[in-house]
């Protein structure tokens, strides 16, 4: 099943998507007027709590729909629409196959999202290394280093993190159901109200069920 979420389109995107749904029985379109135009990115600063709150509200639409209507599925694969260039399909399929082995313990697997022109990792907003406990202000100082990095898949193909996204993430639906988390969750033990929506969700999953979040460097996705 393919769920496509759109909000506040002013260029006819919603009509195109409705036609796509009409022609494809496995497509469901979720629309809402969550924001007033312009979009959250342009209406707010890139690191603005209001933007994160708006994005959390939007992402929670498809998360709720998945858990309410497709709880018998094995995986939720979240892909941002700006990831319009190539995927590493072989790595994606291998990631899904690996979830069936008894020794595999990951619950969330993120893509290695890169800029197509230089293959540098771009998603410093959602990324947090394992064990990171510094104030958010310190992370802002590290952002340049993170987005200038290249994760080498030949050296360390998969490693555990606190949070990541990279334009795509695979979630085990049974973990989401067990935890009962949402993108709107804010931890009372941290300054997570200032963090982006992915970090909020992943922190909740880790606190409630000890979820294992993995960045798969071989799962390359370009924007």
C-alpha cells in the first residue's frame, strides 16, 4: 500500500494525486490543510520550533493512518518527496530481508541521504550520534561537520545512532504499535521540544521500548 500525504497545495498537486489514486488501487492520498501558505520551511526558519511542530503535526497524519488501518503490515517505509533521484534498491531490499532473521535487532533503519553533486550527508537536522547528550546549542556548532561528512559504507555499513532519517526510514510496525509513540511526543527529560520531529519520535521509541535505530550507509538516497 502506498500512502501519499500532501498539504496546502496551490499548484494542482492534489488533483494530480487524486488521479493517480483513481488509476491505482493500492494508492491512498491523505490531504489536509495543516498549514497556511507558504510552506513550513519558508514560513519559519530552518531551525525553528514552530517549523518542527508543524512538521510533526503533518507527519503524524500518515503515522496514525498506518497504525489504524495497516497494523497487520510488517513495515512502514517513510520517503520524503524531495528524494526524487536514485535509490540503492539492492540495499533497500537487503534491509527488509534482514529484518526477518532472528539475530537482527534493529527497529528503525535510516537511509544515507546525500547531496547528488558531492555525496555529502545532508540531514544534520535529524541526525544524532549514539551517546550525544550535549545541549542543542552545541549541536548547532557541530552541524557544519555533520553535513560535510561522508559515511563510508565499506568501512562501517551499519551503525547505531540516537536518531537519523536521510530522506527515508524503515520502521517495524510492531515496534511502533508496542511503543504507541508519535511525532508529537516531547520528552520531559530533555529539551526535545526544540528538536526536529524525527528526533522526538526516535527518542520516544527508545525510552518506551528500547528501540534500536540504525543508519545504513549502503542504503544510499540522493537529493
